[in-house]
């Protein structure tokens, strides 16, 4: 074996990855073997001696493209200058040139992190020299390598094959607006394109881009968000209003904002506003409080929002005062949670406004106060719900003060939680907030669009047709249920007429056969019912519709038609003149709109092709031709991020001098590890399987340690 020859051959004779060699085994050397690793690439791609380039960058781009097609990376190396400082010679080498780093080697006393080095003293290089007539020429070109090249599966990991395009960057930011991180965005893009190799960037590149944006925002965060609000106010939405406050060290502590559309919505739907804090929405731990109401489609609508440093009286009072300054009026009723600081602030700032507790917060107290096992096993919650969630309560039947709500705040907090996350900067948080608002308002426009469609009418009553012409589709169905119920099985117990006012006592079989008293003024059509449904929700009850019917009144009295439930309520009843609202940064958005139009046309071409191979080949040829034209006429954009690119992508600009410091890190209750509530423990308990208790010998959710009988003993 000592004198035998060592031979090797490539896997494929036509492959650019493997050549052939024949060496004596004793003379086997990696440096000698490297002379047979020669790239096989198309004509016109390989550098040639004396080839002229306009400048060093053009030469480097040419060599980098040659490396990309061949399966290896290149990097800049040393250069030589003359006495005037001009570069007269520039070296470009294979990325695997040089000796492996010794700092990662494991020593006797200290273990190093297990890493690898790509360097293997590869001799391949390209040397450019200064040409007498200007530009640079290829002075030396070594095409031999001492390592294999990347194959199809490894091409995506080469630096020259990885570059975040404008499309990539926009996709990452747009995905982040919906709380989709870099890793998931990369996976989604792979599904869209077809393979990881065709993306053009790795998941690490995506993560690094998100990191770079956060790093760029850095200390400018508070300044950027305030400047953004000023730009919106001056250029795109003159109805946009905001207020903020800083502490003695100029750190941002409170921020309140509402755009023009939110203020118009408040003017029409702002009779009831929900205040409820949510957490884990930004990196500073500031409390996020969206201001929520109900629109004319019975859906949640956001009027504005605030960010507060702490949950204390001072912060909440500032927020309430900012609310009054921005909206110019107070609501009729405010729904809140059981936060004592908020309660104090509301009493101070809105002394004449009714304050009510959110029913969701009340209900979750039962398991905490009565015990999770008791609420889970006794059926108490089912029985108590029958009393609480009824439309007709009297003080004798249940404690006075309970308010039936649909937990608008909690559902809205959950809704916004899909868009924001605790690591967001303020600039990123506002982008995500806007994305959530856009979806909400798009749903509003959808519901408004379908108001023009005629809903199904269960009867031919004129009063029902009157309701169709007035209410939105959602509200019509609610009113129709009342009108329908008013014509079924209601029993008249007593009726009297005095001074043109007819008083009727009726029995409602759908409400435990309770009796209700309804009075109708035959002249003014004023109607009052003891169930007070109109007072609570703003439309008449079935008892009122029944009595209007027996009085011969065939249309809804207009004093009982609330403006907030009507079609096109905002356009008809808002008095705010805000001017035309346009998108911020017309130049930037114009470029983005054109990009979206091009993407739409491209997708349309693929759709029209319907998978026809000939047409797809035609589309590809034309696109390649267009791309060649673009590359030949336009200067290639830089792949590295710069401030202009970031500011354009996040639609915020940083000022040179920091005038407002970033908020301090807050330690509100939502920023700490959350403690499970009694309700959550109770729910978790009900999900457990029944097992036999060793103490009471019954199948239950408890065990011998928590057995009720054991505790009684």
C-alpha cells in the first residue's frame, strides 16, 4: 500500500463541484488537492486577465457574482496605495482564505465553545490593478480552490446568495404588524415561494433585520413617536390629536392620542366608553389603555388610546384630563374594572358621569371568594348565571349595581394582544396598533356596505318595514326579535285610558310570566315600559311594540330611534370637519402603492396563465428581460441597512438631537409573572378527569388533600 496510488473522481463528470486527481498516498496534501477544484461556470461570468472595470466596486460585484454561480463566497482583502493615497491595487479572495482561528482551540485549562472555522488557506484570489487610462483591470486571477463548492442545497447559506431585498424587508415589517415574528415570517414566505433555497435569505437574516430595526430606533424611540404624531397632524390627518408628558429628567411618562376618524366615532358612539388596562404590549412595561365603545353594528370601536407609566392616581387623572381635552366632551357612562386608582381618577375628572364595573371582572371574583372546588362542583356558577345574565333584574332579585356588559374591554385587550408584544418599541407598537385599527375599521366598512342589502323580514308588518329603512342590518335583527316577540303569546292583564294615555299591564311568557306595565301617549306616541330596555340599550322592547300595535301605531316613534343605531350614523350625525384624510408621507406611500400595483399585476399574470407551461415560460422570459434592463440602467442598491431605508420602512424618522428620553422601565402588575385567578383555576379544575377521592370515596375533581369533608372535620 505504500507505493500504491490514491485516486479520486467526482460524483458527476459534468459537475462543477468535483474534479479528478491522482496522488501518491505519501504525498497526499490538501494544498495540492486544491489545485483540482476549479469552478465550472457559464461563459462571460469568469474573470479574465486584463479585463477592465470602471471602479473597484464593479470588479468586486463581478467577482462576487462569479462566486455565487460557482458555489463559493468572496470577501475583500488587503490593498496597496501610492504616495498620494490612491488605491493602485486591490485584493479579493475566497472567503475560506487564511488560516483557521486558533482562539477557539480547546486548551488544557479552559474549554472553548465548540465552533468551526471556514478558513482552509484557499489560494483563490482576484487582484485588480489601477489602469493607466482610468478604472481597474484584472492583474491576477487564481481560479484554483482547495475545497469543494456549495451544492444546490448549500447555495442558500452563502453570503453572496443571501441579501434582504426591499420585498423581504417590507414582508418582515408587515408580518410584524400582525405579531408574526421573523421565524414565522420566513416560514410563511417559504410556503409562498416554494422552497427555502429560493427565498434568497435565511431565517437568521430575517431575525437580524428585526434586531437591527430595534437597535436603530434605540434611544430615539420616544422622539420618533412624538415626531411621527406631529407629522401625521401636519400632513395627513389634521384631526389627529395627541398629548404627552415627561418627567423631570425628560423621560416620556404618558402619551394619549386619537385620530380624526376615532374622534368622529366618539362624537356619535361615545355615550358609553370602556376603560380597561392591558399589559405586555411594549418593551417599557407601560400600561396600554384602549378607549372602547360600541358602533351602530353592535361591534367594538376604538376611539383612541393612552400609554401610562404607572397605574396610580396621578397617571390616571392625567389620562382622564387628556381625554376631555382631546374629545372635548364627557361620555354618559364609563365602564371600568375594579382598579381603585382608576376609580378615584374617574370620580375626580368625571364627577357627573355614571361609573359602572365590568361584569367580567365581577364574575371572576366568585371562584376567588367562594373557592374553586365549590364553584366547579356545586353548580353554583350555573345557577348564579341564570340570575345575573337576564335582561330583567330588580333590586330584590339581586344586589343593586350589577351591570350587564359584553366584556368589551377584555375582548378588545385580547384583540390587540394579537398584534403587539412586550418587546416592541413605541414606534413598532404604534405600527401594530394601526394595523389592528385598520382591520377593525375595515370590518366596520364591510358591515356598512351590507346595510344596503335588504334583510329577511319575518312578517309583513308596516312597523317592521319601517325598522328596515332605519336601522343597520345587525340592529334591525335585534329590533325584529322584539317586534316578533311582541306579537306572540303576550297576555293583557289590565288596560285603562286616562287623558289620552293608555296604560296596559301585560304578562310576558318569555320572562318567567312576569308582569310589565306599559304606558302609551296616544297624541305624542310617548311610550314607557317598566322593563327599561330602551334606557339600557337604546331600542324599544317587545312589550312596547305590542302596545304600540294595539294602539294602532304602525311606525316606530322617532323619539325612540337612537341616532347611534342608524345606517351611516357617522356621516349623518358627526359635526367634526376634519378635511380629507390622506396617508402620511405621500412620496413614500406613492412608491409603496406602485410596488403593490406591480405585485398585483404579476400575480394576475400568473393567475391568468392557469398553469400553462408555454405561457409561464413566456412570463419568465419577459421578467428576465425586464430585470436585465433594470440592472443595466439602474445602480444596484446597497444590501446593507441605512437610516433612510429603516425610516422609510417603519414610517418614522429619527431626529439628530434627542429631546425626549425613552420611558423608564415600569414594573406594573402586568409586567410580572401572572398569577392565575380563581376563575382560571376553576376552569382548569373542570377540565380535569374525575377520580375517586380516598377520603369521601366519591368520584370528583378533588383528592384526599382538598376533600371538603376532610376540611369540615
